[in-house]
């Protein structure tokens, strides 16, 4: 008969529980978020589609919108600065727009920089949405919380507009649904977004 001391017995029990636990490791399931649900510090706005930046075949990624506007109104900033070629209007480009604006003008007090420095619900990777991401927010606004709809209901996008005569940025007027190019020194609302 083999006699085991208490230490050896505890070791055998520990090894048996580890081996038993390993068999359950193959049963891990992952939650796949869907549009409209609370997830990742906000509400799932959009799941990336095959033609969009951010799409990865076999994986679920998308855009999360903050549950409420940032407190107060903000200007876009960078008044008179040419941002030609730095930003895109497409879905999946808000983050790269924000990063490009900050990289080009790191000392500015831009709306893009303000979003990049946010921490909301433990997440610190927020950005200013592209105009088409902002359009999605407008289209799905009924399920995303409260938005301003008075005369100050413009929301900034990270998509700039520059030509020979004018430096502006795109905004969306939530009161009338208008998409506008506005002067960058006008104070508007910001509803930040992030990717997952």
C-alpha cells in the first residue's frame, strides 16, 4: 500500500482539477454584438460590411456611439488650415481622420483632439466620426438616446472640406436633416464614436 502525505495528496487533487478544467476550455463562447445593443462603452451603431474599412472576414467589428453628447458645444478648430487629402467621408474612416488631424496639428485645440483624449465608461479610444458615420447616427438616432434638435443641433464630423476659397468641415443638422459644410469656428455638438 502506498502512503501519500498531505502535500502529495493536494498536488494530485490540483492536477486532476486542472486536467478536468482543460476539457471545458474548448467550450468557450464569445458574445457577438448586434446593432442597437449596449456594448463597449456605448451603443453598437454599425457592423462593418465587406466593402468598408475595418471589415475582417470571419470576425465581427463595427462602430460604437457614445450614449450621450459631450457636455457643451465645441468648435472644429484649425481655422484657415488646409486639411486637403487628410480626411475621408466614408464609414470606417473617422478614427484615421481624427489621427491624421492630430498628427498634422498636434498642438491645436481641435474637436478631433478633444475626442481622442476622452475616457467614457473606461474606454479611451474615442474619435470624431466621419460624415458618413455621423449620417448613420442621424439615421438610427431614435434608438441611440437623446439628441439636440433645436437651432444649435449641428454635430461635427471629422471630414474636412477645403477648396481655393474656403476651409470648413462637414456637420449634420439634426433638426432638419441637412448635411452642411460649416465654418470651423462655429460651436457645435459632438457625439464621439469608437471601433470594436
